[in-house]
């Protein structure tokens, strides 16, 4: 029976890694359907930014209590994955707690730390479930979260509860088996939590304890492998993508609007025929973006990295005042459309026109017009996402390709073209205000 379980474990483990790897490869491919953008400068600053904002979660601490609770889950996730190395070795070799005899007191410390973090993660998951389902905090109940997104968040938290409960149950039963002198259960020392929780199993016989311990062991590892394959379909993909997304941050001034080099060159030569045009690394197919393939790959990485936390929407003045715009919805719609384009590519071998586009079918003109470009959403995002860039590219397409702008905007554009100012007066009269002082 032992060798059968080892082979079964190895097959499940390798198959899970393979399936997860295939999905992650498709996501990478989808991201690079976007237009080129070079973001490889200032490497020292990029290391610093990734350390502070992805690893250190600096922006989370604008709300201290959720930040601390999120930290419990995050640190537990990272540290527990260290234990997965031993679990994988145990499953393939058929041994139990392979590293315990070699690491001694350090092993006791590590497993105790994992227990404490698991207990804190259990508490945090319960609180987060209550915030979403009992307290019903506003940013977790807005329209874009209806249906699957709301269920997805709850499912992840329930999975977290199951996984950490499995760890604590496994260790408690294991510790009790050690006290009974069971074979193949090496001494782990006095584990910080298990030495107390093992009392729950004090009246059970050895074979019953082994069933509990083995069941919890399999539940934990199968849960982890299921989570690994569920992750690419969930908002919790940010666990992985937060790091590259923080690394490839755009180091521009907050709220700066990027010019299109081809247009900048045309304006410069129009104002000064002797001006030397700047070299253009990439000539765009359109002015602005109609669909996801017109957006930069960085904007598509942003879409996949979105945590759906809603901090961007909660800080958006347009949304607060009742406008249709929700920066979180912008990112969710971009990701959903990109997934649809990816399925199209899988089916046909190349991206075929399906009669849909990001602008119009997913994001409306009213949404992008409501944006004030105040940069509040960018400043609020804990994982360095920039919804504003997508909004501006869609708005650029609507105005420059579709001539779709409100009459008030068209008046301003005409004045800027003819008078070099938003107001309707002769440029020669620009300094007349001085005469009124």
C-alpha cells in the first residue's frame, strides 16, 4: 500500500504543477499580446519599490487593522510553503517528517512558528468573512462584485480556513501519536500549539489517531495543489503577480499623462519646421486603445494583478459622487476581455475579430468621461496598478479615432488649436490682464 500511495502522490503532485504551469504560461502569453513598452531602467529603484510595496505591503498600512490581518494570512502563506518542501519529500519517499531528525530544535521552532501563523491566519480569515458577509462593507458590495467575484473572495477565505485547520489538526494528532510512541512518528519537540490542542485527541486509540493525522495531511496537500490550480482563475493571482507588477512600475510623476511620440513629433515640427523629430521606437496601429491588444503589456499585467480590493473605487471622486466610473471595474473588465481574447487565440491559432472590443462592449463612454484624472485610484492601489492609464488610452481612441467627445470638450480643443489656450480669445491679448492691475 505504501508504494501505491507514493506513486499516487507523485502523479497528483506533478500533474498539478503541470496544469498550473500551462495556465500561467497562457496568462503570460495574453499579457504580451499588448503593445511594447520598455520598463527596464533604474533597477536599484525597482528592487526598492518591489521590496516595499509587494513584499512589505507598504500601502496596505493606510488602513492598519486590515493590513495586520492581511499580514497574518500573507506571512502564513509564505512560511507554510516552506513546509511544503518537506511534505513533497515525505509524499514521494514514503517517510514522515523527513527533516525532523536532522534539524532538531530548529525544526521545532519552524513548525511552532507555522502553527502560530496558521492560528493567526485562521482568525484573520474569520474576520474577513465577517467583513464581507455580516458587516457588508460598501467596497465589497458594489455592483461589479455581484455574482462570481463575490463568491470567489468567499471561496478563497473558506479554503484558507480549511488549509490552516488541516495543519493544526495534523500537528495535534501527530504530537499525540508521538506521546504514545507510535512508529514512524519522529520526535518534533514541544510544538507551541500542538502540545495543547493535542488534548482534543487524548482519548483516541493509536490507529484512530493515525487516520486523523493522515486524513489531515492529505487534505492539506491536496488543498494546496487545488489552490495552486485555482489561483490563475481567481483575483488571488496577485499573490504571484504583485511582485513583477511592482518591479515594472512606471517611474513617472504622479498623474503625468504620456504623450504619443508620433503626435509629439508632428506638433513640434508644426510649431518649428526646423525641429528634429525624436526617434519613435514603436509606431502604434491606432491613436489610443479600442481593445486590449492596443494597450501596453504593462496595463494588461496590471489587469491580471488586480486584487479587487476596491480601494481605488473607494477613493475615486467620480464614483463617490455617483458617476458610473469604478476604477476596479475598469481593471476587471480589462482582464475579462483579455481572457476572452486569449480563448479566441486558443481556438483559432491567432487573434480573430469577434465583433467585440474593450471600449463599448465592456467599458462605456460614460465611464471613461467621468474620470477627472486626479490619480486617486493609482495612489490608493496597494500593488502599483494604474487604472488611469487604461482610461486615458480608451478616451484618446474615442476622441482621436471616433471624434467622440462632448461639445464642451470640442470647444476647448478648438480653442487650444486656434488660440493656444482653452479660452476663446486672441493669443495676442493673453497678457492684457496685466493692464488691469
